């Protein structure tokens, strides 16, 4: 199957999942995760009018996106991979949404760069719902205090929460947990669901799904 066929198939599945669900909010933002794929794969989607893309590495995004964003200025680029503080300046310059805020230090760097560069970004806090030691994100038990601290002392407004469930578990309890943390903290957006489970995530209230291989095809490079 070709790229645009896969893309249209994903769009249809999203519509189907929304209409099969009982959710009130009928809007789901599809983030096309273009990591490891080059501009030749990305341009057909931009030409089809797709606007939201995700990358997991600042350096890789800097190689591809400045030129593409110049040609397609209303593109919204999401950072969905870990951010080191020495890359915060470049990340704030290039990305429109940072989904992986998980340390006060990085929140502070982002806040400072937004101020200095006069940029306004969407901010998501990553929650490590599976409490996996090797995975980034705030442990669920610390989520409320972290969110409060980011709001109160950094003055950043938090648009959403993001999670990546453990690969070897059913994703539903993780999606439900993320939704619960968001609700009790008055946070509107939920970034959850990837190629294998975005329909489940939509059923559980995802506002942003991050879909890579179901659109671009299987990645042959480890991302
Ligand atoms: C790669 C990646 C995705 C997309 O994964 P697919 O299984 O290809 O859809 C989503 N979220 C994050 C954080 C990723 O790194």
C-alpha cells in the first residue's frame, strides 16, 4: 500500500473509533510521527494538507524541518522524545509543542527560552504510567505536585499530558490513568495512542494520537 492510502486508512479508522465511542469531544489531532523518514516521505502528506507532525530527536528534526516549515508555514511540530537542557534553546526555536516535559530543570529552561525568543509553545507533561525505570516521565504519584510546581513557579501553562504505556501490557489501564490525572488537574489534552493502539486511546479520550508506522510504513532504522 502507498503512503497516502495508509494515511487515508488511518483517517477512516479515527473517524470510526470516534463514532464508536461515547466521548463528548469529537476532535482528535493526528500527529504523523515522521522520525527516521526523510522529506520525500513527508512532503506528500504536507501536500495533502496534513499539518501536525512529531519527531523524537531534536537534531534529526533540525536536519529536516526548517526547510519544510519554510515551505509549509502552518505546520505544527511536536517533540515527542526526551529533551536535554543543552538542546532546549534549539527545541524552543523549532518545535511548536513539547510533549516530554518531565523535570523541573527542563521546564525552567523551556520557560526561559520561550521568554527570550518570544515564543509561545504548547506544553505537555510526560507521565511514566507504567513506572518503568528506563522510561522518561513523572511517576503517577508525583504528577499532581509536579504539575502544580510547573504552573506556579515556572508560569508555564500545561496544555496536556502524554504517556507511552509499557510494550508488554494492555494499554487501556495506562490511558485511563492518564485521563484521570488530567481530569483532577484540570488539563484538557491527552497525547496517547500509537499505531498499534490509537483506537483504544480514542475510546478513552485521547485528544492527540501519535502515529508513525501505520502511516509511513515499518521503520527499518531503530528510532
Ligand atoms: C515512534 C513513536 C511513536 C509512533 O510509533 P508507531 O508505533 O510507529 O506509531 C509514538 N510516540 C512516540 C513517543 C514515539 O517515539
